[in-house]
């Protein structure tokens, strides 16, 4: 039970660091570069979640 909050904190911190890195790299195009990997991670998460639902049957 205690590992869940620390893992969630770690993922939030990692995501914030990656977004800051994208902003620092490209200045005006930073938001676009930050959203692209975020969308990719969300898509991978959706595929994994959906596949887990299919395997439960």
C-alpha cells in the first residue's frame, strides 16, 4: 500500500522532468515536442490496458 504513492510521485516527477527537458531544448516549439512523447506514452498505455482486458476473458 505504501509503494503506490511513492511510485506515483516518481512517475509525476519523471514526466515533469521530461516536459521541462523538451521545453528547454526547443524554446518556441517546446510544447509541441513535449506533447508528442506524452501522446505516445498515452497511446502505449491504452494499448496495454486494452490488451489486458482482452486477456482476462
